[in-house]
């Protein structure tokens, strides 16, 4: 699932007890030294043990990526 952090998108709220994805909404402002926390649950519906690798059905992977705009250096 992908979440947008801008002034027009409303992301669904996370629900840990229901294990549903979610995120805060609005512009996400970060400064040097800030930290991001990511939690990723992998639902394995097979009898196979999943390991970290780039394979569609036999691997697990969670990815955090981002970009920035409007950077101002003071």
C-alpha cells in the first residue's frame, strides 16, 4: 500500500488491532535528525517459509521510499 503526504490526500488511519494499513495525513515535514518508524507485517498464506528475497510468491519484502519537494536551506 502506498500513502501520500500532501495537503489534499486523506490517508486511512492505521488500526494495529485489526492489522490494517494506515498513515497520518497532511504534509510530512522532516528535518535533519528526524527518524521514521516503519512496521511491516507479512501474511504468509502458504506452507513455505518466506525469506527476504526479490521473488513474488516465495520471498518477503517491505520497502520504504520517498521524495521531497520545496526544500528550503536556511
